[in-house]
């Protein structure tokens, strides 16, 4: 669950900039939100890759990748 916590903490760290942009119209905060969302996208992609690797290793351990 550390990956989930990591993503959640990252998203929570954006809160002030979200408020500044959406509620107060601060354009600089909008730029920061865009950069932060890009970081979130990269982290999410890393999690997706990690999940695929774990699933593939489990499948290979079961013998599901043996030649026919």
C-alpha cells in the first residue's frame, strides 16, 4: 500500500495550488498544478508498469508462459 499512500500524499500536496487557481484565479498556481499533474501521471504510469511486472512474474511462476 505504500504506492497508494505515495500517490495520495502527492495529490494532497497539490491542494493549495488547486485552491489558488480554481477559487482565486491565480494563474501561476495553474502552471504549478499542470506541472504537478504531470508528475502524478508519471507516478501512476510507474505503478501501472510495476503491476504488469508483478502479474507477469506470477504468471511465469505458475508455468503459464511455457511454450506449447
